[in-house]
């Protein structure tokens, strides 16, 4: 049984877990790195002994910029391409440096601290929906399933959630795959630090201090051209059954995520992402009063 050390009662929790006996040994798992580092690939920092686990549509750009800053790679990455994932995929994850760090982690997983940025599955599901609508060309199977091959690319959040219920969310597109990473299921590292994306501005400096890392300004990691504009204010009436396009990333204004939910959709998303709700301790109901 894992023991829990509360670092910050609101924004940050530290899980200190004793090593459990697994069906597979660390050496057996290391022999098949793909099964454990299968997307999204963790960022492994050999110098600071840190592994970053992240999920698409859960602050991935923010998290990876922060990690690369502490690895001394952020300036190089942004000079390579403004989109941080471009450097991550084309340079970092194919480098000898990365391969050596991954191998070191598997040789001594208890010597590493794992940092995981997480987001409420209710919010993330809406972001996933918006992402798919903005990237029709990358989601041909989903498009054909929901709207047909020749029809206009638009569908409701209700339809999108229905589609999610027909696929394996552990092995689907990273933009709506479960946040729980296979690494978390296979290995028990020495400690795991969970950061709720909603409170990262306050909790990240505390984590840096706790881990003995140089203090940085979290605001510098927030800028991204891939973020849609969010509408402010209280949620409007239910719109989860309405058709949206969100085709123009720069001009799209996304309504409050709560507007997309009624009780039925709330329950369906909960059941789809039950593992994430349980593992990360998010509320299983939507608070309609607070953002």
C-alpha cells in the first residue's frame, strides 16, 4: 500500500510508494522499452534524476517547456521551432542523450523522481473535442465514423463522447487517450509528484524549491499559438448537443467547459476516464459554481 505525503493540501500531492512486486521485472520491462515509453514519451533528465510524464491536452507544452528549461534545452528547442513538440520529437527523443537517460532510469528507477502534470478529465475531454475539430485532416477515421467521408466536418460533444466509448482509450490517439501512462502501471518509482494544471502557477515554484531546482517564472511557459481562446464568465446553457467547428485556431472562442455537460455526459465521461479520476483524485462531479 502506498503512503501519502501531503506537500500542499490544495495544489500538489506527493506519492511516496514502496516498491511493489510486479509480474514483470524491471529488466524484463527494459527489454521492451517501446511498451513503456510508448506515447507520449516521457522526458528523462539524467542530471537531475527526474522523469516528466505528460498528456496531450493537459498542459503538455507548459510542462515540457518547464522541463527543458531545467535541462538547459529550452532556448535551443525554441530556436529549432516555436512549437516545442517539434524539437522533442525530431531532436531530443532520437538523441543518444535521451536513450542513455532512459536506460539509466530502467537500471535504477528508485533513484528518480517522477513529475506528472494532470488535468481534470472533464476539462480535458472538452479540449480533446476542440482539438479534433481543429485538426480534421489528422483524424480521418473519427471523421468518417461521425460525419461520413464527404460531409461537413462538424459534430457535437455528445457525439464525440459517444465515439470515445467505442475505442480503446489506453491505446488511442494521445489527444484523448487516458492520462495514466503505461509507465505508471508497470513500475513503482521512488516518488511521484502530481501537479494539477489549474494550480501550476502556484505549485510549480514550490516544487522547484522542494526538489532543489533553480527558481523560474512559470509565466514564461504559458505562451503557445496552439491554444484556443477560452470564454470567461459563468457557464451558459447546455450546448453539448450542438454542432461546432472551431476550425480557425486563432479566432476560435471556446465556451466554458461546463456548458458542454449535462448529467448524462458527466457520467459518461467519468466512466470513460475512471482510471484517471481514481488515480489522480479529481472530483467525479462538476462544480457548477467554481471555474
